[in-house]
C-alpha cells in the first residue's frame, strides 16, 4: 500500500506515542518529531507507510539510546498471552470448525499492538476476544475462508509472516491446528531481525513456543512490516520454496506484496486509511486472499 | 497557552483538512504539509498554537492562490445562523434568566467551526443546540456566571473578541441582551483583519447585523486567535479604553492574555490539550473568568 496524505498526521502521532512509551524525555520527543518533519519533504509517497515507520523507530532508538525500547512491553505481552494459551486451545477444541476458530483467534490476536493503539488494556481486551463470538467482528466481504482451506490443502510449505510479540501465541494456535490437519506441512515462521516497536523477534517466537512446531527465521528487517525487496538474501532463499504466505497484521498488509504466491492477509484494520483501501470498517477482522494474479492487487 | 507536543500531529491534520476545504489539489496539499514540516523545527513552543495556525493558513492561501478560501463557507454559516435568529431570540425571551440563556447560546454558537472539526453538519448541530438544555453541557467548575454579572454591572466599555463567521449571530444575541440590561454600555466587536479559516471579518459582522448594536473594528491580525502583542496600533488604542473583555472561541483562549483586564473566555473545548489545560472535558461549554491578577493565569 502506498502512503496517503492522511498518513502524515498519524506519523507524528505514532512517533510521539512511541517516543513516550520508549521513555524519551520532552527534549528527545521533540527531537524525534523534528527529525520526522525533516524527513517528510524527501519521503517518497509511493513507498509503504511502513518505511516511514522504520525511519521513526530507528530515530527513537538513536535518540533515546535504547536498542530495544519496547523490550519490557514485548515480554509482558508474551507472558500474558501465554496465560491465555490453555483457554485458546479449549476454544479451538470445542469449536465445530476448529480451523476456522484458530484462524479467527489468530486474527483477533492482532489486537496486541502498541504501534497504532497503545492505550489498550491488554488483559481486558484478550478476555473480550476470547469470550466474544469472533464471527461478529468478521468482515463478510473479506473473509476468504474457503479459498484458505483450498489453498492450504494443496500447500506443502508456508511462510508465516509474524507481527507483534504476544500475538505469537495466537499464531501458535493456528499453526498447531494446521499441523493437526497435516503434520507434514512445513511452516517457516518469519520475524524481524532487529527491534522495531513491539514486533516479534526470534527470541519472542521461542518464548511463545513457536520453535516446537515451525522453523523460526528472521526476514532481515527492522521495519514494522515485511518489505520483500529489502529482505535478506538468506530469507529470500528460504522464502522462494514456499507456495503459500500467511501474512499477519496491518504492517505486513501495508508492506508486503508478491503476485507470484498465494497470499492470505490476516489482520484487524486499525486505521481509516487502511480500512478504506481494503473496503472494510476499522476494527473488522479480515482474511484477505490475494492469489497469484487473480485480483491484480499491488 | 503554549504549544504542546500533542499539538504537532494536530497541526498536520488541520493543515490537510483546511487545504482540502480550500480546494487545494493533491500536489498543493502535499506542499502545504511539507512547508509545515519545514517550519516545525524552528517554531518556538513557547508560542501559542494559534501562531502556527496563522502560518498554516498563510501557506494555504499562498499555495492555493486564494485570498479567502473559506469565503463560501463563511457566507453559508452567516445565512444559516441568521435563519435561526428568530428562534434564538424567542429562546432568550422565554428564559427565566435571559442573560444566562444569551450567554449559553453565545458559547454554544462556538460549535460553528471548521478549524477543528470540519465534518460538522451545521444545520443539525444548530437545531440540537437550540433544542437541548445548554445547562447540561455547562462545565460546573468553569462557569463563572456570578462573576460575569458582577463585572458586567461595573463595566462601561467591553471589547468583544469574535471568533467564527455565523457564530456572529449568536454573539449578536448576547450583545443585544447586554444592551437590553444597559443600553449605555459601549461594545467594541473585534474581528480579524484578513481571512484566516472561517474567522469573522468586518463583512461578516455587518452581514449578521452586529454593526447596529456595537462598534465593529479589526484587531489587525490574520491568526485564528487574538495575540494582543501583535495587534495593530489602531486597535490597541481603542482596546485600552475597555475594562472588560469577552473572548470567544478556543483560538482566542489559546492566544489571548491580558492580566490588566477583566477577561471572560466563552468557548467550547474542542481538543484534549486545551481541555486538559482548562480542566474540563472536550465538548464542555465554558465561561472562564480571568480577572486582573486574581488567578495569575498566563
């Protein structure tokens, strides 16, 4: 997705919120905003908003002098989500359609986000997710479940693009369900190389037990979304083996594009610009299929 | 009021919305935002946000090549508000406390604003204002009505700082009520010198019939709030005669300060930063008294 003019106020809002969460003092916060302002006139609007996200979070790290400003938040998210793991498993095992339930939970787990909405009461929100009938938040128009099942059936190797720490536990639920259906499917769980906001790193995947059921690798990036053209050679080598991509989160929806693969975007639309681009409402849980050239989507 | 870091995302939001309302094309909108970005690192945060408002709206005028981009909006607001005039008069004449009702209406008229919230359905909003019991929106803590009555009694000359076009009709209701109490009170109705957003100009005051009951003058500015130190000599000469100031709108609350006079701020808090500064909720109607050095407020 390209960057829209409406993204600009949001860049500053996110930069300020993230700088504060990262413990920046007033002077540092102002410096972050000034540097974002200086970047704006030279930033290409054909780029994804995620590239500006990368710039913002590199600035925050540089200016606060903290290599991983969201370390504690990520740890807390992992721990909290793990507490919910047994309940999530029960919800899947009690469901009529286990795969559908696991999918819905994996998408709603995308609520764990400090990039767009930091004021979240995570514990309360997770309880709400688990209690609530997810199907009510499901976007009817953009919930390509039958396509998902059909592509999954024919797929041997899946690249799973992770989003946030903590959300990883919800990803584990889905991956375990996929393995339940066919234990021979190979799943490559892909995280970020370096810290950016609360995005999952290899450490987080291990903490949440993903390594027991999938290969965990890094895409080589420190942007809050997977920009394929910028990924490491090591990742791209492994990536090309896969025929199906499960892409988690709004950041990956904004950043990721590959017309040659069967791609499913699992995300909650968190801002009006993305919601407009997708054709849904803010807060909807989406399962969007972009299969090969079928939709010709960029 | 000084500028806070939270104002920064809002500067860009307002610049974009105003540029669009002013009919700027995409390229012009981007140019406005880039110029705001270039100004940011050199903008002094001890200044009022209104000074940045002035910069933004000068940019929009320059880049769109339109001297008065909100001309039509202002004309429409005046016409619409004038249609409500008889109903507003009736509401005052039926009230137990006519001055209080006129005051409440003058403050709620401050809802006519395109600077902070452009998506307003004005007609619907005005109906709601007139039908609704204003007292419910009144901020109990910040509604210094007894002080208003007492200062008004002792005052001969009032400077009335206007805010938006259309709102002028609501101001007329209050001024007429003040004149009803004492026809000898002199009221100097002060508007902006040059167009800035939908702020009232001399033309708007005349269109709304203010000239029949008050002297109409300009403060010499083109900022969306009256920064006393920047006002014209002509205005300041007249201004000094007054002992009471009635200041309308959030812009004037942000910009205006004079410890030597009896100042009453009549405004709806439209943003969380101002609400926090005042100690009220967004949407509250406030009548805030800053009398001489009494509160030592800046």
